[in-house]
C-alpha cells in the first residue's frame, strides 16, 4: 500500500488486479463455450467498474459539504446505487443470454480483490516484523 | 378432526421456507451498519494520525471482512431454504 | 381431508415468495445508514486535517466498497425468490 495518498492510483491498481483475476473465469468459459456465463460475467464486471467510479465521484462531492448534508447525500446516493444493482440483476435474470449467477459474481469481483489485498498486506506485515526481529 | 393431504402440507412447508428465506436476509442490516461505522472510525483515526494509515486501512478491511460473515451466514441459510426445502 | 387444487398451491407459494422478496429488500437500509455515518466522519476529518485528504478518500472508498456487499446479497436472494432462477 504505497500509493495510499493517491485515490486514483489505488483505484487503477485495484481494477488492474481485478481484471487479472477475471481473466481466469473469462478464458475458461470461453474454452468451455458457455457464452451466457461469459457475457453475464463481463456485464457484472463492467457495471461494478462503473459503479466504483460513481462512488468515487460521490465521495469527492460529499467532502465539500457540511457533516449532516454529506451524511444525507451519501445515504440517498446509496439508495440510487441499490436501485441500479436491482436493475442490473433483474435484467440479468430476465435475459436468456446472461447468466444470473455469473453476473452476481462479476459484481462481487472488486470486493473479493479488496479483501484479498488486505489479507496479503497483513501477511506481508507480519512476515516483515518477524524478519526484523530475527535480524 | 381436520386432516391435510400431503400436497397441502408440502405447499405450506414450501411457502414457509420461502418466507423464512426472505426474513433471513433482513440480517443484512447489521453488517451494513457495522461496516459503515468501522469505516467512519477509520477515517477519523487516519485524520488523527496520518502516518499509520496503511495499518489502519488493513485493520479496517479485515474487520469489515469478519463483520461480513453474519451477512454470509444469512445468505447461506436463505439459499439452503430456497433450494433444498 | 382438506385438499388444494394446483392453482391454490401455486398461488400460496407465489404469494409467500413475493412477501419474502419484499422482506429481503429491507436489508438494503443497513449499508445506507453505515455509509452515511462514514461520510459524515470523513467530512469533519477533512475539515480538521486537509493535508490527509488523499488517504481519507482512499480509506472511505475501500470501506464503502466492502460495506455495500450485504445489500447485494439481499438483492440476489430477492431475485431468486421472484424468478425462481
């Protein structure tokens, strides 16, 4: 976590790792010829990326407000986001070309990567401190 | 004495299982509030001590991942109720 | 012996799953409250320490990314209940 001062760099890094991890399900579904899983996964992933950008823009706007109005603003924006997620999952469930579960997994990819990142960071920290003790 | 046919019993049990799955997901409120609270406190402590931000973010994310587990329990219970009963 | 016609059984199950889907959607309230709390803390933190703005934004973004997921679990269950995927 070197670039923690720069939210843009952190976002780009997270998205890069997410796409790297996504290559595995994309390539395997391509080889298996399961095109509805492929399209559903890519649909979910694209929507998740766009909603991450939306969240960032909302946070930037909220920081220039007073405390109470920022609270209200982010709460209302979250409900809009919730409605968007509902629309996405609804269309994935209705559309025969999109697999519903694959779309849901695509939406969760960024969260998996963030949690994985923090676990890797913790392990790195622990080993570093053990190593320093040993030295 | 009132007796139910097996189909009636099956219908009622299936309906009750679906209702139970829906109500199980209300548990999602708890982790949501808790994780947001953790994020708020983490932001406060980053402002107080900007040097320790790496540790604070890692701790916040791990705490949130653990708090998430209740939400995942209710999700698992809901899926079991929907697909097996 | 009480018996249901197939239409009655279908109606009972559909009604139960719609009520349950509505109940599952209540879980979306939690992340909203938590995220709002985090946003309020972040604004006061930026007011207090303007030079730590970048790390505050990162902390809040990562925190919000994780806290949103319980809401999506409940949405997934609600859509399972509505469509029987």
